[in-house]
């Protein structure tokens, strides 16, 4: 077994056999002796040792120690000390038969700004002027030439060492080429210093600007990520709240929101639907409605979770299934509503006229009032659902529909006032529509000089909502005096032929009918 020793070259330690160490040590000492009187000797020896270290790492393989055969091969690659030219311009003794693979560097020795173009020229084997013309053309005609130059300036390293300069040119890295490169570098020092006075400043300035742009982009990315997190959290919280609201309203009647939304008081959507349409069960409406609303909410919720936690998932199939369910729900909902719309095709009116004979003393005024019952329309209580001019209520386990009548005041040619009640409703045919209209129940009373109207009309328990309406016309004779109480405002029609006031402007006042127009009386 051969003895081994440790040797350090280029910052790395190697185990080397004793005879190989002697050969390598003699080789390096010969180089030092050859360059002993050269001012560049230390730089040349340092670069040669780094190159020897690279070759030792490359040639060693899996062997425990470096053999003499490896050292002999490396010396053959680098060349003998005698190949170092005494004349820096004479490279005839160098062996350039084996070239190295080119690497892209910035060539600062032949640069005007940062050496990007000269480095590209060396890499592609063309004149740097060609590369400069290309960058100028890209800047003028495409607009990104300058940006591309700055990116390459930041990304591409500069060729500083002789080894890097040889790699940039693709020349063999041996003793002769390293020595030649270093001599050329030192011979150009004075010229480079003169040329680089302004160029170095410009290079540093552009590099500084490039770093500022880089850090600005980094800060911008952090801000974008922060905004994305905020958006994700808002999406998640909002979608969870909306899902809870939809579930509560569709299936539980919104009992948890009665204080915030008094128009929703504990009647599930299914009961509201069955009170309107000819359904034995509301499942054909409630489930599709829930799915149509919930699936997009769940999609946004999932998107927020993906943004927040930034995980990858194969969710294509799930997305397709959800989209298919959503489309099917819309189709079912549309078909169901279309089928139910048939029961609203025909509209019929039923008219009732009543002559009034109020018990009035001479000069006395007819007082018009409206009941203000606690369970009247828009007086919110449990188990009620209000929409437009209607209210659906759950009373003693039965669903009841209430509606707001419209009161109009006009002139009549008779001695006493006349009330005309026009009941309106829809149905699948004329007979059904007329029957629906006749089922509208409404109460009013006349006692002495007080005419009192109910604030709402009703539909018998168990009957369906068919757009029932009630129009009341109170016809007043010429010179007849009336007093309109504030309670009547809620049922007054906004379009009145006998006056041009808003309903609140005629309340709590006395009026008389003069030439088809109500005129205010002095109090």
C-alpha cells in the first residue's frame, strides 16, 4: 500500500499518493522558478493552482487517493513550464488543440458600459458591434432592448479571473493560456483605467438602478401577496356568512335574523312557495334554489381557501360535477316555474257596489278611518313573511295570505256616498280566476258618522296566492264634507283623480267635493 498525504489546492484538500505528491510539488516549484522574475508570477501561480484543483476533482472519480497517473494526465493537459512564453505576444509554444466549452460572461475588458454586448459577441463568435446594433434596434422598434440589457447586466456574471476569461472565449485552460491571459490583462490595465473612469460610474449607477428595480419588484410582490391574503380572508368569511344566511332562510325561515330583517319571521321558503304554487311539496323549488345559490358561494369559498393556503389539488372533476349540478338545478327551477306560471294566465275582476246612508246631523262631517289592528299588514310578528303589498302568516298552524287594498276617492251623482269594491285575481282559466277573486274577504263598517275600513284583505286559509288585489273606490256627492284620518294613509292609492296631493298631505284635514275636486275646508 502506497503512503498518502494531504494537499490543499484552490481552497480544497485532497488525499494524494506520495509519489504523485512529489511529482505535483516539483511541477509547481518548476512553474514558480520559471516565473520567479515576473511581476505577475503570484497571480499566474494562483490561477494555475485553482485549475489543478478543478482537474484533480474531475479526474479523481471514486478513488480514495490521487494517483501518479492522474497527476501525469493533468500535467499533460496544462503543459510543461517550458511552454510559458518569454514574450507575452508569442504564443507559438502553447498547445491549443483542446478547447473548452464556452460560457457566457460579461467582457468588461472590451466594454463601453457593462460588457454585455462584448460578452455576447465572444459567446456567439461575432463582433460586439453587431450585438450593440441589435440592442439599439430592439430599444427603438420594440421598446424592450434597454430592459433586456439591464436584465442581462444583473443576471450574467463578469469575467474577472483568467480562467473565466478563457471559458468565455472557449480557449483551453492550461499553463500557457493562463499565463498569456494574465499578461494581456496587466498590459491593458492603464488603458482600462482611463476608459473605465466614466464607464465604471455608469455601470455602478445602472447596477444600483437595477437593484432598486429588483427590490421594488420584491416589495410589490409582498404587497400583492398581502392583498391576496386579505381578499382570501374576506372571501372565506363572506361566503361562510352568505351560506349560513341562505341555509337559514331557505330551510329555517330566517329565525336567526328576525331582528335585522323584520320582514322575515320564521316561515321557511318551502312554506312560502307552497302557499303560492300548486305544490304538494316544495322540494322541486327549494332544493334547486339552494343549489343555484350555494354552488357559486362554495366555489368562491374554495377559491379563497386556495389563495390563502396556496395548495395544489386536482379539482377538475369536482368542478365539472358542481357545474353540471348547477346547470341541472337551473333547468329544473326554470321548468317548474314555467309549469306553475300556467295558473296565472287568466285575470278576472268581480265588482261589488254598496250605497251608504251615514247617520249625519245637519252640517256634520263623514269621518273616514282605517283599523290599526295589531296583526295588520306590516305590523311584524312571529311566523310572517312580507313582500310587496302582501303578507304570508302562519296562524294556528295554517297559512293565511293578507294584502293591502287601494282606496281611491272620487265624485258621485247620488245623495249619499257609494263604495265600489273590485276584487281581482288570476287563475288557469276564467272560472278558476273568478272563483279566486270572489274568495277575497274584506271588511268595513259604517257607524253613525264614522266609516271604518280594514287595513288589509285576506284570502281563506289554505288558498293559494294568485295575485289577489282589492281596489276600493269611495264616491262622494257634491258639497259632501269628509274628514280623512291619519290611519287611512297606509291604504290610500297614490293616483287620485279628485285631488293632486300626496296621501300624507290630505291626512287629518276636512274636505268637500266641489266640481269633481276635493277642496280643503277651514278648520
